């Protein structure tokens, strides 16, 4: 077995992992840091690959409205309020208060922010915010951040282990402290001993068959932390939004503001049948327009009716498309004053002066965002050729994760978490652009505090001697072809179950069925197939994450954010939000026999 040792082990290579490493090296250039990533540095993970029509980095600058030294307080309040009061308010304040510093650090590394003529960063309004705070470089904001961080990392003595899958944490002999991790490198078992460990492994997008994540996002951090005994929180809250099946592009912003037709594979405009009978077509089309600012499904926005309608069509076996060739039937512009004003004031486009723009969603989209048309065309969807965009609800961001506190510490000694794999800083929803910010703020905090612990931790290389034996036995069992189902079949089944029971529509009956099937899969077991041992370990992690999602969703008998809870599948509307009973979060932890779900009040100053 290969062995490595370091002061701080960082698992992951996205924005949070890189920022943690840089914080450590800036503080102590002699610190021994290992960064282990499943893929290639700068090419794998979400930050290196995520794109949208205008990707946001949420920040309160001195010039941000309302101008003033404490304008970050409005930002913090938006995070906590938009999150549905089921996150820790002190973490929201940390995010907001440190946002300006995070922006300035990236600016110093050369991230090419779009600026106004006077040199100030341009900022726009995103969902969940009362003031424009979203800085950007364009569709590739996240990629530009990754490039800048990687460029800086390559100048420093950080040991990067590429194609190295960390799959389990190593514990001390007392089993109360993380002392490193086990991984696979070139199919060989390896152990990294560390005085402190940071998990920055991202979310679990591949738990859902349709998602906007790059490959490899399988919730490894969630599952490893759970098995080691750490707490997780808010795992029922997963942002899901309508996205292009072929290109993984989130169909938000201008894609909806162009007001396309929603049609199924029979050419039927189906939305009206799923909206209240007393709701006019004009209001339905206004809701489509408003979907541009409320892209992830959310109970708090009426546009969730669109997500429900699309999901019901898919469950009937239909395919669903956005059609930009012509207007929805009986679209009346005289009833669309809000839309006309937005085009006029925000985009400088007067629809009433152009018959072509009034009659064609494609031309409207071209007028307000030609870049998204080019993006789709480069990936095989040519709107100018009258192609339609096939859409499905896609997993986009896990709001919860490994529960952290103000120093990015978890409930286990020696273990820190940052970025999407951490939980508690976001609630049910988050303001658009706060995910990229979160990686930078808590990435730095995790790095500095892990370094501080590493300096004072003299027992870090003590680890459970039985651990190696158990790990080897686990790998041997997974390679035994006589045990359980093929990993590929198990992964597909897990994805199917989450689509059926934990996507847009969630019911007690469905979640019970899903959980029972997941437990049966776990009892049967799985084995490695042609996809290899790494794929099998990932699938094992997805199976555990799916149980967390469904178990927490079943417990929360209300609707909040992306969690839409129905009494029966046939009901037209989900149950209401209940702040009296459910303004709490659900903590998940490993019990003696079963997964435990515990209600707890978040940290609040109200």
C-alpha cells in the first residue's frame, strides 16, 4: 500500500479546494499540503466546467446598493431569508461580510470581471436578492475563477495527486478524529496520513440521471463523512431546474424571458391544463417570463407550476421541448406590460416597434442574448434551424451537506468541509451567485483553520490499525463477482428511484417505496463490472446519498424551497410551508443500526 503524509490533506480540486490550499500556502509557505483529485487539475469538477447564460459571483462591494459600510448586512439577510430560515444565520453573515475580500482576491489573480465605464464591477440582480450584487465575466465566470486559482497553485509547492480517488476517511485508534484518508491510485490502495483533512468534493449530481454536473460528481464527501461519523444537514434541499438534456445548459434567464412555447412530443401546448382553471393564458405566459428569475423549482415562486407540469408530462412518458419558432397560442402583448417594460428598460428593446420580435421567440432571444444561441449551436442545438430544446428537470446544486460551523469545522475532530459538500451555510434556497462565493469564503476559512489545527495536533498520525484490514476487505468484496448486482445496474436503479420519488413531486407513499427499494439494493449488494472499482465505489456512495435525500424528504412534511411535498401524487398543488413546525433543519448521522434523522433549530439572531 502506498503511503503519503502531510500537514493538511485537501480532497477535491474545484474552487473551494484550491482556495483552501492557497490560504494555507499564503499563511505558511513551508506547510506540507496534498491536494488529491479524482480527475485532472483545472479540468475536473464543477468550477472548471459549470456554465450558464451569465454566471454570477454574489458579492457586496463598497459600490453595491445600498451603498455603505454595512451593506453586507442586507446580503446576509437575503441569504438567511431566501434560505427559508433553515440555515445558520451566523454562517450567512460570514459569507456576506467576507464577500468583498473574496472578490478582491480573485481580482488580484486576474479574473476578468465585466466592468462599467467608470471601472466599477458591473453587478446585476439575481433571484433571491433585493439589490444587484452579481458580478460576472460572462457564461464562463466559474471557469475563469478556476483558471486563475490553478495558475497560482502551479507556482507553489502543493503536492497534487491527480487521478486519485479518495473513498474513505482514516480514523484515530479512538475513532473520534480523522487522521487522513484511503484512496485508489492506478488501481492500487493508498493511505494519506494528515494532521487535518478538508473535504471539498462538491455535490452528488450523478444521483440524478438528468443533471448539469460534469462526470464524477457522486457525493463522495457526503458518504465518506457519514461513514466516519460526521453530521450532515439539509440534504432534502436540492436545487432542480429545467435544463437542456443534450447540452446540460440551465434554461434560465433570457431562455424564459423570450417566452417560448412549452410543447410535448405530440406538439401539444400542455401548460394550461396544469395551472389553476381560473388562471388566464396571459398570467401563464407572464409566469413563463418570470421563470427567468426563478429558475430552480421553489415553492415560494408560482413558477413551480411550470416544473410540476413538465414533470407530470415526463412521468406520462412524453418528451418536453422549448419551441422558439412561434409564440404560445393567443399571446396578447397588450396584457404583457411588465414584459414590455423589462425589454425596454433592461435590454433597450422596444417590442411594440417590431412585428418580427413580437411574433418570434427566437428573434427575441437573439435580441437579448445572442451568446446563448451560439452556445447551443456549438453543441448541436440550432435554434436558427428551428431545432427545439428538449428539457427535463435537472439537479443543479445541493443546498445541504456535511454540517459545518463558523471555522468550517465539522462534528468530527480533524475534519473540515467547504464548498458544495458543506452544509449549514445555505438553507432551502440561496441567492443566485452565492455558490461560487461560498467556495471562496469558506474555502479560505477551512484552509486557515485546518492549518492551525495541523500545527497543534501531535496525535494526527495515530490511526485505527484495524482500518486497513477493513478497507482491504471492502475492496475485495466489491471485486467479488458473485456478490450482488453489477454496479452499473445499481447506479441506474438509484437514479431512476430518485427521479420517481425525490425529484419535483415528493409524497410520503413514494418516498417510503423508494427507501424500501434502496434498502433492498443495499442488502443485495453490488460488485465491480467493466466500469471498474472506482465506479463501483462511487456507486456505493450514491446509494448512501440517495438514502439521505429520501429519508430527510420523508421527514419534512411541508413544502419549502425545492422540496415540494404532496399528500398524493395526483394533487395539483403541494402542501403549504409551515414555519410554526418546520423552521428547523434536519441533521443526519450514523446510528448504531440505521441512519438517524434529527430535527434541530438553526443558529438564529431573530
